[in-house]
């Protein structure tokens, strides 16, 4: 029985020198190309755009998001100014006080009350 190494190269023993020279000539011979099989530039291959289109779109969307986020930054609120406005709103009376306090609510409360406003002084309906 032959060793596995010998078995994997058994075909090399059957090749004669003229076969090797012939194969070498075939592999190294100049290839004639017809105009139909001329190489196509990479930017004209449709599949290339399918492969690169997704990542390029993500990069463009990321840059656009960064520009929008940078140009529309939310202002930082000054705590002293907020407390001053809150004290002024609490000093008002009647409807003016309610309106001023509603305008100063945090965004989460204001958003939740926009759909179902709670009127101060009234019991919630059930």
C-alpha cells in the first residue's frame, strides 16, 4: 500500500517531459482577444455598483446626519434664567398663570398632555 503523500501525487509519475513542455506552451502562449471580450472598465460593471452602492449610501447618510445634528444643536438652558421665569409664572393669577406654567413644562409632559390635555382644577374623566 502506498503512503497518502504518494497517492496525492500519482499523476505526476504518468506525465512525460513532452507533456509538461506542451502544457507550459499552452499556458504561456499569447492570447488573442476579440473586441467583444475586451476588458471593461470597473465603473461600467453594473454588479460593482450593487456591491458599492449600499455602503456609499450609508456614508452619505451618515455625513448628512452629522451635518444636520451639528447645525441644529439644542440650546443649553440656563438654570438661573429658568428659575426666574418659573417664579414669574407662579406670581401670575388665573388663566395667565396656567398658560405660563403649561409653556414651561418639560417636553415629555407637554407632549403627553398635547393629545389629552389636563385642565387644572378639573377632575380627570374616567
